[in-house]
C-alpha cells in the first residue's frame, strides 16, 4: 500500500523542477588560476541559500576574471553592500553568468560606469547596457577579483542562472574546472517527534546521535537501539569535501528510504530567490541558534514550499505504528555523484509507553501557520500575516523592565529560536516620550550579547511600529548623536599632489549611515563607500578635477535618524 501511495503521489507532484543542463561543457572556468571553492551552491545560511559558488583567489584581490562563454554584458551592478561590484553576462545557451565582489572592471567598462555615476550623482548604480555595448567572447578579460560589497574576504562569487527567469542553477552541474572524488560525510542523525504522541526511546523530545563510519558508509552505534512509536521525521548533519580544499561544502542531494520505499528526496539543483528564505525551515533553526549545529531536516514542515523537494510521501514523515522492524536508508550525494549512505534499523512499537504528561503552558497562545495571528498586551501589539510561520506555534510573550537609557520596557516576542518566513508588524508604546524627538526614536532589537540592532520605525498614535523578520527582545531607543567624520592626514591647506586618493572614515554607532554627500569645488565627487571598513574613498581623476591647483572638499553625512555631520577643508592637488 505504501508503494502504491508513493507512485500516485509522484504522478501528481507539481514541484518537480529539472535544472540539469543538456551540455555540461558550455562554460570554461571564470578565473585563470586553479579553481578551488570556499563554499558551494545551496549552502545553508541564516535567511537564505547560497546562490552560487565562492572561488578562492589565493587570499588576494586582483586575479583576472574572464567570461565563461560567448555573450554580452547585460547588467552592471555597483553597491556598497550585497554583491558589491558585479557583472552579469547573457549567453546564447539560455543561461547567464554572474561575477560578484569584483575589485574593478576593465577600463572601457570602468569609464562607462563612472560617467553614469557622475551623471546620477550616486556611487551605487544598477546599469543595463545595450546588448551591443559590451559583447564578450569566451575567455575575454572583464574584471579583476576583489572583496567589494558584503564579502567577508577576497574571492569571486560565481553564479549560473536561467537567463529568462533569473533562477539560480547549481554551477557544479557544469564543467567549470572543479574536481571532486570525495564522498560526503554524515556526522549526526537527528530524530524528531512530529506527532503529539510520538515517543523515541521513551522520550518525547528530539534525539541527536553521533554516527560511526567513514568513506561513504555510516551507521548508528551498535549499542544504540532505536525504539519509536508515532509520527517521526529524520535529519542529518552532513558536509562535502572537494579535491584540494579543506572547506566544508554543501552536498547536492538527500534521499530517505524506509523499507526500500523513497519517502523524501531533496535535490539542490536550483531554486528561486523568492523561496530562498525557506532555508530557515529546511534546517533545524533552533539547533543552529542554540548549538551552532547545521542539521538538515529530511522532512518538510507544513508551510515549507521549497521546490528543491523533488518528491515526498507525507512530507517525509513516517508513522511507526506497528510492532515490526523497519530499515531506514539515507543516501547523500554530491554534484559529482559521489555517495554516502547511512543505514539503521528502527523497532516500531505499537503500544505507547506510560509517561506523565507535561505541565500545561497556560500562558501560551496557539498560532496556526496558515492564519493571520494577533497578540496584544499593555504597550505592545504583534500581527503575523498568514504564512509567516512554518508550523503552528505556541506563542509566548513576557515583559521586563528596561534600563534607564531605554524609552520602554523590554518586550520578549516569543524567542529567537523560532524562525519566521516573512515580516510581521510590531508596535511598542514608549514609556518615556521626548517631545520633538519622535522622528529619532526607533524600535531596537536586543541580542543576547547586549548588541543592539535598530529597526526602521514609524511613530504614529503614540506607538513606534516596525516590520520585523525575527522574534526576540525589543525596546524603544533614540538616536540623537551625529555620525563621526575623520580624515587622517588631511587638514586645511594640505598638499596632496603626490597622493592617488583621499580616504575618509565615517562612522555611526547606532542607527547607521543613511547618506553621504561629497563635493569638490562645489561639484559632486565620486567617493566609493566601503561600509565594512567604514571608509569613503576618492580616487583622483584629471577628467573630473584639475591637477596642479587648489580645491575645496565639503562632506555632509547623515544617519538613519537624520542626525547630520559636516566636514570641509582646502587642499592642493
């Protein structure tokens, strides 16, 4: 009967997407050095799956970046965050490729970008040149690798996308210079009680087991008998190694078979950016936040619509409701089809053990995942749109007195161990109101280490309101302190004739930098913003500034509470 249900389900299953390319040899590597990865496609990160591969650049910037195939540059991005400096190339094959965190483009592209930056008076630009503007042949130099944007170190972020849909496709499905003969490693097995009456070795809580084995064969230790009653899901802690690198990468697929019937199949061949946040449901978010362990569920929560689940029977959940022995086989593969297997037996128990029921949580509120949920108490209200939760939640709230510098109590909205899929509305009434300073007040998220994250907030009808993407602790704060501006080595009248650039350090300790307006001789000047290092960088260019004369620099910097700082000086260049 189980096999019949599985066949019927797969005939009707609508989420089967196939991103496998017809020709794996259409691309060459995007760099001229040996290709080694620091992370690969589909890697689990808080709030998103990694949409490409990160290619090591030998710890430095400035490695040549080339086009992987014939095509044309259809988009150029420059941003202080995200991809930083990036190029997007469209190819006749129906794919496009992305090259991100670049240091600089080739001179022709640089000149094109800079002219538009000056025209728009903006460092950050997103440009879409005509297809005939920048044609490229396979192997053509386009840029040099860097560390721009939100990069944590020198590397090239490389993506393959379906050109028409912009859906990221796993680059490891193509031959891009990566060698891999090593099978994935399966470190831990997690067993989850999904039903109210599920028992795992006489316990109703999750079980985590350290596995034995190596070289593609893994097993539960012999002294660990598994006796389960009720609806159950499995999870695993896994990683993959590629030749010549020690970095732990993400495997390609996970398949779970119970008694030779596949109940779950996950394949990370591609996904849509709109579904990337489902990573918080695919991983065991609570275990990640508490123990820094990345456990991947081999079953889906009710509101997890990730299309990487190619087939599932009952969301991958198995009901152990007889007195038989069941064989469980979990297979993990990488994109090169190196495979590892985990095999274990489960003794299914029909009769439930006698265990005292836990104390009821009278203060908890049931919030169904598929409905709008609201909560309100003194000085706080919460509204969760339908679909915000991945599963039905026993919502909890508490309030604690704030410190003297806080303008409200601290409101604990559930806890940080439960993820949300979309933003919910949070409103807090300040207990202290500073007249005339309402626009500088904001809701602040307080982390366990006492670090503070200011949230974009509006003040209306006596409440601060924000759209929030996580549960946790919140209070009302205020920012009345202007950003700081410092320019080491630059004082009024200084001679900069021998210098190639001006570096300005801008910093805001609370609400963050909102904008900066640099002028040289009363005209807008291109200062690149590097928020990682809190730097503005101006590179002298005789096309925009006359050399061998005196000039005036003025700079206005605002934070997100519209506190403003100004700096000015004269210099010779």
